[in-house]
C-alpha cells in the first residue's frame, strides 16, 4: 500500500515549479518560448521550401537578368 507521497516527482517538476512560481516568470517564459518556436518553425519551413524548389528559384536560373546585346 503506497500511502507515502513520492518525493522528487518527474524530471520536469523543478522546471514547472520555477516557471509557475510567479506570473511575471510565466509570461516571460511563454513570450520567449513563442518567439523561439516561431523562429525554429520559420527556419525549418524555409529550408524545406528551398530543398523542394532547387532549380526553380530565381537565383538558380543563370540567364535571368541578362539581355542580349542588340546588333
């Protein structure tokens, strides 16, 4: 019979207690997390788009931007 409470908790319990202790820490954690998450998703989607469009981008076509000299 497990009547004693387990001390220590899971691996994220300390982080949870630190973040949830004050509202200002929680809001800061959410704002910074949203900013870093947005940057990570933006970077990943950009790399995926570049990988799928190799050879089709403006930078990949060498003849664009050059005109033939009129004779």
